[in-house]
């Protein structure tokens, strides 16, 4: 896994506060070879299964200054998604420390955090609550979220009827509307069409420049 910063823009003189500080972070997972599938098998065998430890992230350190973007790339299985999940506090590191300042919005998996039986509008309020925003704060933003997500006449339909692209558009529209201090994106935007991805990148640049 490699971390690469975008080309530096002109910054005002003086130190820039880091928005993210990752210090010597490691994360390991257990890979079971002979996992016992039932309680009876576990009791009879007297063991919980044979496993080996897999190190997904190994002693990684970096900082992201406020107002900058950072891209993380690498081969499949190199720990990119694991690192993003730790930054989003979905996973806890086994070693080292992570400090992320301010409100975090994360787009890591298509449809993550949505209730399939709820409509887009209902999921806007549900997701907003996860980000710490009240219904009264979100209500004036609903129309702009639906418009940005290009959902229009589908806004009252259960999201379980949506395509992966519609999921992605709704997720991104909500994430950018809650005014996060840190925006985390995995490959979720890959499912959108070219015009929507371009609008997402433009919105990300607006965040960085602000």
C-alpha cells in the first residue's frame, strides 16, 4: 500500500494543522484453515479452529494537512480498504494510533448504512443522524441532495429497488451535504457513470480548496 499526495497548491505561510495523523498503525486478521462450523464440532474437537495471522496493514505512518487530498493505491489485498475503515473508525488498529479531527463522512461500500426498506428521503434522515445532524438541520437540504443524486421521481421508492449507481449517487450526495471535515472514499464511485463521477471529483476539489 502506498500513499501519494496530490500536487501541492500554493499555501499561505505558516504551519498547516493536520486533519489526519496516522502513527505506526498495524492491523491483523485471523485466516482460519479448519474453522469449526458448529458448537458440537467445537466441543468434540476441543479447539476453536486452526488459523494463521494475516497482516493487512504493517507499521504505516502518514499525515494529511487540512486542505489537502491524499490518494492511497496498491494491489488488491494490500490494505487500502482496511486503512480507510480504520480512519472511519469501523475497525480498530491492533497497533499504533489514528487521529482524525472533525466530522468524518465515509463512502466505503455501495449502500452501506442504508435501510433497504426505506426511501431515499427516509435514508437521508437516517444517514444524517449517523453523522450527528438533526432532522431540522437536514430538512432544508433534502431537495438539493435528491437533485445532486439525480433521483427525482425515485426519491420515494425503497432503496432496495435502486441500482448500484443510484446507491452510489445517493451516498455521495448525502456525504457531501453534511459538510464533513474529512471525506473518505473507497472505490464506491466506480459504479457511477462518467458524468456523475466528474461532478463528484469537482465537489471534492471544492472541499479541498475551501
